């Protein structure tokens, strides 16, 4: 790739007594234009006000320095007035109007990074000011201003001509500005310096990741971000984005060295980076950074809201997964050399300047781990045998979590412990971990116990359709995951609405995960009205009561869904005697899983299987019926088949295919593709349903 990747400083675009705005130019940093990324920095002096404006690009704002106030107006929403400070990150979707004000002596500095694929100029932000000498008022004639805002001509002239500042002004000390509302920060801003750490390695560094989990608005922006702080002489291991995301990095503090390697093993960048610089790593290129003595801190955006990385060194290294024989042949080295390399890739050295901070995959594991089997360090407080010495022993063998322990050979660990002076205590720690992992297994149940569990605990939930219930031998079964597949417009969502309406009307609790903005309270009301009868007072009361029993979550990626399901699992565990959920609906599950699949994406398939088993565990342990929808794709010979492939096929207990009758719009056919209590699957038209669909 013959393109200049050298880090650059911004240039001043405009400003005055109140401050200035600086931007990185695509002509000087060509990767901005090629990657459709914009970058700018706002500097406000005391009393400086960045006038209200909106932009042609979605952005992420990061407060580099100082304290101030930000006004944010989302489309068709009220103004949010936020107190902002160093470390705050704010997601700014399309159509957002913002203003920024500094009332303190310290200069307020705000970094803006964003996606310019829909911008007027690729690689540049274009701001449209509501006020000021270049505001939208100035472009309209007096007639239009008067009529649009219903003011007389003198008022219109005052509005248009009184403000002579361009973009940034200085407010007189006697002018009062809006006071921040502490409640307005919720869901709008995240302070990366105070947020829980996604990675925290002693002597190495710390990482906070901004994504749809901790700041849902980034889903609308379409960008992810992270703040990485390396200690002195620490290293961020070589890695690349395995989901084709660009990395745009701004150096916040400190200095260090960076190298980027591209196609054909060519080093395309070797440079010193320091505070104030911006550089971009192209898709799939491998980047690594080493901090100087004082450390290195950077803020990055990644052109996807939930990025996935592969690292080439450290405990999450891709080398670690490759077999010794392949490495020996690939490097063309002796077995002894490969063995030495293997011993290094299995360990992390904690000496100063030698620690490898594996950001990418380690962060992703922290985000989507199952929430129970986490870091070994978390067990230290409850199990005295798992102390600092034991943790160091495990860390030297690449074991940092219970999951790491599970994939290691226990006998080999015992043999390693035998060679050390404190072997007895280390062996006790290993045995303790074995006991801990065993507690995560479900107890063995004989046939009689399984039969009793089915008869006493696993009941049926009516779908609201008599013929559908007859077909399913009672309805949706608690403890089962039922999948409803069908082509587009086959009625899958309508079935979900009908089942939810029927369960809620009977005071059952429904959790509805909507991945396509398809949830319709109006449609639910129609169905509840139809089921409950025609008496007006009765209907109104039934609708109101039913709607209270349906909890809807909008989810647009698998990570958000996993997070919400884990929260639900924890809530259910905290109230074992109270059944707070009867039905879980995910419409549609395929739209969440499909984007992370493709090719040999092992992480995507692993996430899919993890989601499947989490749903099965929730349904079985808490006697919940789970209903998910899935679309269809073309198979061999053009025959339609359920999407998501073989890895998903064995997840649902019951699989039904829905199709609309070719002549009647409110008649639907159901094919039973899979059912545990039927002698054989029914692959032909089994029944016709009459749904409450108009």
C-alpha cells in the first residue's frame, strides 16, 4: 500500500477570542479520505462558547482536558445539558445539535473522531451553524426569516446581524449560561478514566472499551472506541482487526514507538508518536506500540461498534493456537527452535518493559465472557489458597481465568508445581480450582428424576391459537427453545406478537428482544383486544394490564443481547422462589448472529454457540419458554433452509417452519421440522392456522 501513514498534527480552521477549532486535513493524512474518517479538535478558553451546530457525520467526542458544559439535542428530543470533564466520551449520532462552553480557567479540549462516508467531503467534517455570522439565518432572505419564525422585520434583522462571531465566541462574564443537569449524563456520556477496566495488567497497562454495552448510543454512531494507557516501557502486542475495521488513534499523553506491517510482510510505518498526533492503521494491517519511560496513552475509534481483534503475541496470541508441526514447517526451523518459541508464546513475562498488553481479544473476552467464570484474581478473596503466589504460577503458564484453566492439562500443571519449592501449596490451589469448576456442572439426573422434572416443572404455554396448541401437543413448552423459521413476510413476527399477547393477558411475564424495530404496541393492543372480548371497560383494563407484563428491549448486536440475558440470569438467580419471567422472545435471532459469521470466523461461531447454550440454560433452569425467529437461505438446488448453519441447528428443541398460504393472506401453514416428543418430524403441511392478522 503506497500511502503515507505518518502521524500528523492538526491545523487551525477557525477561531477567535473564545477559542479555536483545529482539523486534520485529508490532503496531508490521505488515510482519512480513503477510510472515510474525520478528525478535529475544539479548544475553548474561559468563557468560550462553540455555537450551536450540527454535522454531516456521526462522531465520538472525547474530552482531552478541562471541565465544561455541553448541550446536546437529539432529533425531536429535549435539550440535554451535561457537565463534562477530562475523560468523558460522548456518542453523537447523525442529526444531533451540540454546543460547548468553558467556564473554568483551564482550557477545555475536546477531540472529535467520526465516520464521513455520508459527508460532503470524504475525510472531513462539515458543520452547519444555527447562529453566528455564518449561521443558517444569514442565508435566507428577510421575508423567509420573518415568515418561518413569525417575527417582524426588525427582529429578523437583529437575529441575523447581531452576532458577528464565526463558530466560536467569547461570552461576557455577566451572561448566565444553562446549568448542567446531573440526570442528563445517564446514557449520554461515559468517563473512560472512571469506568470499570476491561483490561488491567499490573506493570503493563489498562484498557476501557466503549461499545453498545456501556454506551448504547455508539450503536447509532456505528463506531467503537477505546482508551489505552500503557505504563512505562510496556508494549501493546502486534495485532490486527479481524472484522475489517479501521483503527484511528489519537495520542493523548506521553510518547512511544509504533510499527505497522502490511501486505507481503512490508513494514509500512516506523515512527515515534507523541501527544497531539493522529495516525490511522489500514484494515487488516498489523500494528504494535511500545511506550517510552513516562508511558503512553491513546484514544482510538474503530469503524465498527463492537470490534474484534486478533493478536500475534501474548496469552491470546494466534500463534498459541497453531500446532507445533505447522510452525516448525512454516518457519523452517528445527524442533528445538520451535519448542523454545512455543515455551515463550505460552507465557507472559512480568518484568519491567517486557509485559505484553494483549488488548483486542482480551477485551472481547472480558465483554462477552459468561459473567461467572471470570478472572482467577476474583477468586482470591473467597479462597485463601488462591493467593498472589498461586496467581503468579498460573500467569506464567498463560492461565488468567477459569476458562484458561479448563483448557490446560491438570497433570501437566501438577508436574510443573512439583519442581517448585512451594509445590504442596500450589497443588492445593490446583485442586481447589478443580473443585470450583465442578460446581459449574449440572448435577447428574437419572431417568426418573428427568421424568419428574418434566411432569412437575415443565408446563405448556398456550400460543393463543387452538390449532397451533394442538399441533404442539399443548403449546410452547417451558424449558424448551422453540425456533420459528420462515421466509420474509411469512408471519413470524405476528406469531411472536400473538404468543406475547396471550401470555401477557394471562398475567405471565414476557421479555421481548426486538432486533429490527418491529415491535408494535399498537399491534399487541389489537390482539389483546381480540382475545379479551368486546366489552369496552373490560378491554381497556385488559390491554393496560397486559402491556405491563411485556418488557421490550431493542437490541442491534449479539453483545448487547448477551449482556441483557446475563443480567436476566443474575436477576432470576437472586429471586429463586419468584418466577419473574415466563416467556423470552427474540425476533429475530438470525439478524444478530449473521453479521458475526462468515468464512472461518471462529469467534463468531463461538459467540453463536454460547448464545444458544445460554438460552437453553435459562429455559431449563428457570422453566421459561423461549421463542426465537430465524430467516431462511437458499440451500442445494435452490431449496430454502433455515439460516445459521449446522452449528446452530442442534440448539432449538423444537423447530417449526411457517409459510403463508398462497391464496389467503391470513391463513398460515406450519411444518414441524424438529420435535423431541414426536415419533418423526413432519415435513409436509400439517395444519393451517388462523391468526389474528388483518
